[in-house]
């Protein structure tokens, strides 16, 4: 399973709110909902988030092995 929990820690450490992602960076509310519920996103979206936040992939996603 992929978790986006690290994304929220990265946002907090960079003082970037979800409001700012929507209004300044053009991230859609539906994408934020997908992230909130750990639903799949494209690698293009992952790349965009890493560019916006100037971070590594592991600052956005976490792999958790399925049981």
C-alpha cells in the first residue's frame, strides 16, 4: 500500500497549506482528496509535487507492505 502521510509532514515543514497548493500551484481539490484517502496518483503528479515542494519522492510517499 502507498501512504501519502509523508506529504503532509513535508507540507507542514515547508509552511505550505493545502489552500496554497490549490490557489498558487493549481493542484485540484480532487487530487488532494485522492491523496487524503491514499488512492493512486500518476508519476507525473508525483513529479509535480516533488518539483513544487523541492523534495524527494520519499518525502511524499511511503510504501507499506500489504499483509
